C-alpha cells in the first residue's frame, strides 16, 4: 500500500514523501497515529499543490536572502570603540555590537548567533565576519572599527 507521510518517520522517510508499506502497518499504525494518509488520487493532487506552494515560498525567501546579502556586502559596517594610546581597543568587538550596528546602519535585524567573527577583534582597522542565513547561504561582511571620538 502506498501512503503519503504527514510527518517525519525515522525508519520510513520525511514529511510529504510517498512510500510503499505493508497494508497492516499502514492501517494499524501509520494512519491511526496520524503519521500518514492513504495515497489516493485526490491526496496525491493535494500533495502536489502543497509542494508547489512550498516551492514558491522558498524561492521568494531565497530572493529576499540574496537581496539582504547584496546590501550587507556593498559597504563595511562601521563600529566605534574606546581605545588606548596604542590603538588597542578596551575589551573586544562582540557579535552583539555587530548586530546592533547592522540594525542601525543597514536596517536589517540579524540574530547575533548567526554572526561569526573570523578572528578576535581587539584592534582598530578592517576585520571580517560571516553571517549564516541557513540553507547554505552565507555572507562575508567587513567590519571597520574606528576610534570613538
């Protein structure tokens, strides 16, 4: 019997997959536990429609991510920090400071946990950081640290 999985099942497959299982397993476990529905022609059409809508949403989100990446990489993010006479920063630049600067300068709210510094920032100058947008989409941004006036 063919069934359409409604949610992920460890030994069978992922959500929205059509799998072939034994009749008793489908009737006695998968369907009553709401893990699957029978793969009737109408259910298969509904699945195809759901997948089409999901694909459109993913494409729209990918386009949005690409526009955000382009905006973030076009110019460095400027941060000001208190410094000593030798040009060293008191403390260091954190991801919280970078997220706040991105919000103020670029207008995008990015979670600090998605920002990864490539090296510890303890001096003035230009440094690099990565922003992870999930699904393999990453942007390497420049951070310019200047002395506070």
